[in-house]
C-alpha cells in the first residue's frame, strides 16, 4: 500500500512493504528518490534490519543455535502496519512473526517515522526489545538518490562534500569479508570527492568507518543542486551504485553495523557496532535529508 504525504509545498510517498519512503518531490515536481528501474536496481530506499550487509556464509549464531538470514536482513521484505498519519508524516510498525522468528529468534517492535520537513525529509527508526532476553541488532539506511538529478547532467558532474576534512580509508571485501587491515587509503585530507563510476566498478561499495563529519552532501559541482544528509549517531557510512552499469543513482547509507569482518566471532554480538537492548529497552536512530 502507498501512503501519500504533502507538506511545505512538497510531496512524498511511503510504501508499507518495507516501511520505506519511495518518493520525494520538490515544489516543481522534481523527483529526488531513485524510482527502482529493474534494468539497474529495483530497490529504492530499503531499511536494513536486523543486520547490515551479509553474514559469513549467510549464517549467525544466537544462544547456541544457528540461523540463516539474507543480506541486509528481512525488514525490507516485510509488510509494515500503518499506525498513524498526518498530512506530512506517517508512523509504521513491524512486529515479529513466523517468518522473522525463523531467522532472528527475538520478539521486537520496529517503528519507522517518515516525515516531510521544512527543508526535506526525515526518517527515524525506533527498535524496542519486547522479549525477556537481551536482543542484539544492527540497523542501517540505504537511500538511493537520482544522480544525475537534472536532465542533461552526468554522474561525473556530481561530488560528495563532507562537513570536515577527512583522512579515512575505505573497507573492501577480501574473500567475502571486510578486512580492516587491508583498507584502501581513499579520503586524504579532503572534504570533497568528485564522483567516478570507476570507484564502484572496482570496489563495489565505498565503506567508511570513523568519519568525523556528521553531514555529507551529494551536489552538482556547478549548480550545487542535490541533497545533504545529516547522520549523527551512525559510526559507518557507505556509498553504492551498481558496478559496471553506469547506473543513474547513488545510495547514501548510514550504518550501525556492517557485513562480516575478518576475525569476528560467530555470535551475533560479535558483529561490528552491534547494539544490544535489555528487555523493555528502546533505541532510536535516524537521519535527515535537505533538498538543495
């Protein structure tokens, strides 16, 4: 089911399958969110829960038992319940069910709030442990933005602008695992990264851990049109577009967790940046996007 929002002269749409915001248009009708052309990638803005990335051999241990889960978890393939809605916002919820418990043996409440703001949109996730045992989880965003944004522009006309000058390597898979010891030097005392498809053709995903910046912009180098994401509270940030496809989008992905890392243990709680909630405890994470 599609849920339509309208506020501040802009419109947005939410898909209850996955609870994701799948459209955001400005006052002129310009669409900022990638519309999921399957010729490149059918996704648009999936929520990554309760894992981010892929597990080692697709498996994880919890309390002595082994479970299998697909890349990025199951939330993006689950139907959320619409709890409440206003003109410019909506709240949705996912609870455990037979399918989730077969992959992740915890009762939980995952609430998503999607809202049109004065400058763009905001997404907030609240995870609650409704069970009686400590509950580990990871969570991430995967928002795909049209890039190029305007007709006649090229992908290479855009750049990523960080709030601070960064010196940060990019994690890359090694035999299917992320290996911090083999991280590739990438951002070298700079706050700007001009986009090139070759980055993604070579590395697939640019994955940064420990950036100082809490905002990053995707901007046209001439007009400065684009988006700015505020992502406080996320220890990792990734960028992705389909490799070897010259795809017209770029995903900006704030992560609290990541794929399997070389040397990590087999337990869920061994995962990098895993959050563990006590029974009855909640944790809220979110990000805000400005339309530039």
